[in-house]
C-alpha cells in the first residue's frame, strides 16, 4: 500500500513496483498514515484529518467502522477533520488510539467484534499535542510522544505516567518490539520504553 501527497491510496503489486493494481482517492492533501489490521481485513488511512477504512484487496471504503455516529467523540472528530495521528492495537481487540489536532486530547475507542465497528470511547486530556503514537505490542498500553516528553497511557482507565527520558526535539518514530517500545528521537538517540 502507498499513500500519496495528493490524497490517493495505491495498491501496488507484491514486489512494490509499478504498475499500480488499484487506486482510490481518499482526500485532497497528503495521505499521512496507513495501518493494516490483518485479522479484521481492514486498512485504516488518515488523510485531511479524517480516518477512512478500506478493504485491503479492493481499497473500497468500509463505511460501517464508525457505527452511525457511535462512538460520539470519534465520529465528531472524524466529521470535523480534527485527527492528527492514530494507532491501532496490533492484536485483539484492535482498539484504536487517536490524537486530536491542536487540542491536547487523545481518544481511545473500543472495537466491537459483534458489530464490526468502533463503539465506546473515552476522551483523555494530554499535556500537549501527540506527535507519535504506538501500542506496546500485545498490551493495553500506548506510548505517546510529545515535543519534549513521552507518556505511557493505560487504555482501560486512561491513566498516564511520564518516564524520565531525554527527548529534546521530540520523537521521530515509535516502533513496537515485543511488548516494549523503541523510540528514536531527532537527537539520533534510540530509547526502549517499558510499561513497568
């Protein structure tokens, strides 16, 4: 899969070369983030501050993932194009954590297997706008990177703690390694974060 700076989502052939098998317009500006949820057969895309859900084989939109305006906050953020970043839990239950543009908030929405949609959610105040976000492997913890600090969020109760790590310049990449998180910063520094 490839997202373009003009809002197109492309399905490439297996070796990543052209020609493109399928292409679909998702938005107008750059498609900034993609995540495949393999066992749900859903591709999540972020473009123009809005999440869209697609069939990974055809790229057709799946409209039922935000089920009739439920959860309210996620549907409202999506409708007003206010989403800046997201991360989907890589194992079941595939909950999603979403960051708000210029709002110092994050949101956790729970996946309902029965309805095949995100149903409940909770909004959480954050110390700053999220610049990076990643779940800790198969745990219920989310690492969130801000300009000058990190937070580890426990999704079930929304509580956070902030580890003491040097982060001048902010996070660049967060990558899950088993149940830990590898964070690289703009200072050419890699840090492992743990939940305990």
